[in-house]
C-alpha cells in the first residue's frame, strides 16, 4: 500500500511540474522578445518630423517602440522637402516553433493575442528627403504654380515654355 501512495505522489508531482512548466512556457515568444519592438527611424537631412500611424512621435533620428501585432505607416516630413513614407509590416516570428513544441496551443494563443508571435520588418527605416522645387496650389478658380528659378547642375531639361504674342484671341 505504501508503494501505491508513493507512486501516486510521484504521478501528482509530475503532473504539477508539467502544468507549471507548460504555464511558464505558454507565451514563450512574449516572454523572450516581448510584445513590442524597437524600430530605428532616420532621415537625410536629420531633424525631420516623424509620424507613425497618423500621430506625431518626434524628430529624426528616433527609436520608436512599436506593437508587434500591427502594421505601421511611418511618414517623415520636413518643410521644403518631399515627404517620405514607408510601411513596417508584421510577420510570424521563428519563436512560433517554441510555442508549438513547448507551449502547445495555449502558448500559441497567448502569443497570437499579445503580438509576441510576430516580428516587424524592416527594423530600420531611413528616408532620404528630396528638395521640393515646385509647388502647385489651387485657390478658388485659379491654379498657382511656384517653381525654383535656379536649376541644379544635375537636372535634365525636358521642356521649354513659349510666350505667345499679345493680341486678340479667338475662341
């Protein structure tokens, strides 16, 4: 009878230990690399405004902590320059295999809900802002075009505007 009690105690201890290990390993990726990820954002020239998901976050260079479970739209803007836009996307992380092996469906579910299952790419966003040399604006019935009169040496001429002689116009 004593060996039966000892055997039961060992089985219970094994079940409790297995449950404890499974609980600890559930959400393995969430524990290992968290539910958010740092993404570096830089620009040339530096000091440009950074917008992430339509919210201003600061100026370049910047390290943003982004939720792993979502895709993110990053906009880099500076007066006098054309804006830069990039999308940071999430994809399944390699830690999913640890969940399948050790955490089972519980671990997989925890990481899928928390976002720990994913990784963000790219990990670094770098935008080169081009000078904005032409601006077109519509006001009322008119369209205004503002252009830079001094071209840069590397520009290629693509057209030439002609002046019309002043005189009566026919419709």
